[in-house]
């Protein structure tokens, strides 16, 4: 458990406020300009779940990167922490993979394979432990942990990417999951990693204003992969991997269901039979097509059609429940420290 004196507390508090304000402020003030710019350039996609199928600007990733990365650079200058630098580099690589996919439709294998590169900074800079923290203790796996990192970053990145199916779901899922994850990082990890996680929390909170229902802008793959890879890097560097898995259970379940039903890695855009069907009164209902993949959204709709807003509320409730479970796990873990 991290223990600091009063002078350190003051220093960390000031640093936390600065990096949070930078990330929140840059995204809050630049996002409207980005929305206007993307519209003028015709960089929009249809929101098929709404009457008239309005055009929504996409992607928000570049502004998210600018706000979060600016805060991370300031934090690195203050701390010269290798962990902060590793998180920053992982985030940037995740964004690059996403922006490539935003601009050109890539095959299903591209994102998982390319995101392996995002894990390299964590390994090269030693921003990880040789122990995997479990709820009832820890496991010493110095050799196994390296390939595990190469798996975690692509998995978390794609998990957040796959949950981005409705207005505000990806951003709200990240916000809710970050609360127990950062609590765990502060208790069991590195205080610099905790500080490095604040720009993601503040930036995503700022972005949520524009991404919530009804969305004014979509994150795109560059936005979701940025958030996902950074979340994974924070969990690894902050010794909070298992807590992150618990907090992200709805998103993890969605990815697992999709992959297990499809039996291979495919892009959502390549799926011919959609998991949901839009009714004439703009409600979503579960598809009866046997070829359609099983997803969290399809399970939620098993009892009958719901509006988009009703589904979003259900997903948020699941995210809150999972984060509550993560806090219980944190408490149990504290008993073994």
C-alpha cells in the first residue's frame, strides 16, 4: 500500500489537478471545433438507430489524443517516470492503429495483431511487475508475464472497441470501470501510474458530454482503441489486472460472446447477419437469424424490443454492478497485503 507524507500529498494533489484540468479542458473546448470541422469535410457516418438516420461526425480520436497526451507529457516532465512514458507511448500506438482503421477498412486480424506493438513500450521500459496480483494473493510469473502483456493490451483495446455499439456506451463504460481500477492502482500500485490514469478519466468525462445519448460525435476506432490500450496499460503498470477484468465484465462478456459465436476474428463491418433488428418504431430487437453473432446487446434484448436509450441504461447498470464487484475484490485483496 502506498504511504506518502504531507508534503508529498500536496505535490501529488497539485499534479493531479493540473493533469486532469489539461486533459478535460483541451477535449472540452476543442471537441465542438472538431465536430464542425468533420462535418464540413464530410467525415460522418449514419446513426442508424434514430429517425432520419442523422449524419454523426467521426472520429473523435485525434482530439482525445491531443487532450490526454498533452496531460501525460506534462506529467512525465514532472515525474520522469518510465511507467508514465510507457503508458503514453502505448496510448499513442493504440491511437495510430485506430486511425489507420478509421481511414481504411482493414481485415479482422489487423487490429489485434497491430495492437501487439502497443504493448512493447511497457515491456521495454519495465513498467510492469513480475507478480500478477490476484484477489487472494499474487503469483510470481516473471517469464510468463511478458507474453501475457502482449495479449492483455490487444484484448482490452478490442474489448472497448467492440462495446462501442450505442451512443455513449464506450465512454461511460471506461469512466465507470476506471473508478475501481484507479482505486486499486492507488492502493496496490504506483502513485505515478495513478496520476497517469487521471487524464484518461478526466478526458473521457469531458468527451462523454459529446458522446452521450444523443451523440454529437463518435469516437471511431482511434478513440476506442486509445481508451482501451491506455486502460490496459494503466492496469498492468498499476498491478491491477484482475480488478480491471472484473470492472470491465460487461465489455469482456460482449467480446467473448461475439468471438465464441463467430469462431474467428472478424471485423464487425464484415458480419453479414446483424445481431439486432431495427423495428418500424425505432426499437431494437434481437435477431432470429441463426448466423447472427451472440452479443451482450442481443442478450439484453432477449426479453423483447427496447429503445436505444433503454438499452444504454441497462448497459450502464451492468457496468456499475461490475465496478461494485471490483470494489469488493479490492477489499478482499487488501486483507492479503
